[in-house]
C-alpha cells in the first residue's frame, strides 16, 4: 500500500468518525431541547390553569376611608398650651433658627 492510500483512508475514516460523532451529539442535544421545551410547556400550562382558577374580586374602599377620615378627626383641633408652645419654639430656634410656631386660635 502506498503512503497516499493509507493517509487518504485515515483521513476519510477520521472525517466519517467526526461526522458520526457530530450527528449523535446533535441528536442528543435536539432530544434534550425538545424535552426541555415540553417541560416548559407543561409548566406554563399548569400556571395558566392555576391563574384561570383564581376568582378575581374588586372592592372599592374609597368611601369607607373617606367616611372614617371625616367621622374620626383625631387631630383636627390639636392645640398646644402656652408652655408647650414655648418648648417647641425653643427647640426650633436652637436647632434650625426656623422662627416661632404660629399661635393657634385657642389654647387649652
């Protein structure tokens, strides 16, 4: 046998082996991809069914909140006595020189 014939046969054998291995690995990769897509599809279907089974309820609580705000005015008439106003004014003037707190209409 000539060296060219041996080299050619080895080259053809190597190419065939490479092609066969590539084909097998491609088939394995394709099978894994299909299985992954099938699992993902099943998971999405289960999630969609779970979402569809939920009962949606809309409740407007605006009226209740407004009513409680109007009916229960906790701080509407919050008035400090004279001593408290002096303490507040002293704290404000020491910390930020913000000036006096305006006097309220009636003090308790």
